[in-house]
């Protein structure tokens, strides 16, 4: 094994660290930093994707309702 220092050991020449931020300040600062990284959609992209979602939900609901009515009709024919 080599006796070279690993990269994970802190550098002894670094300046003394400041007092750590409070948990609330750290959370909100981290949240703001993450929100700066978000790629927000354009108005046109938001509109077209919203229409696509509404259309797919409507089609899914209609197909589930149709299948349910079919099986209900079938059960009423069998169990008169």
C-alpha cells in the first residue's frame, strides 16, 4: 500500500470554516439554488403538453368506462 494522502482528507492549508448556516437558512438557500437550475417550459410548450395530458386522460377515462359498461352488460346477461 502507498502512503500518499487520499483525496478525501481535508487540506490543512484551507482557511478556518465559518459558522455553519442554520437548518432553515440552509434549506431555503439550497431550494433557491435548485430552482435556478430548473429549465422552465415556454408558453407554447406548456399549452401543447397540457392539451396532450388532458386528451390522454379523457381517452383513458372513456376507455375504462366503456370496458366497465361492457362487463356490466355481460354480467347482467348472465345473471338475470
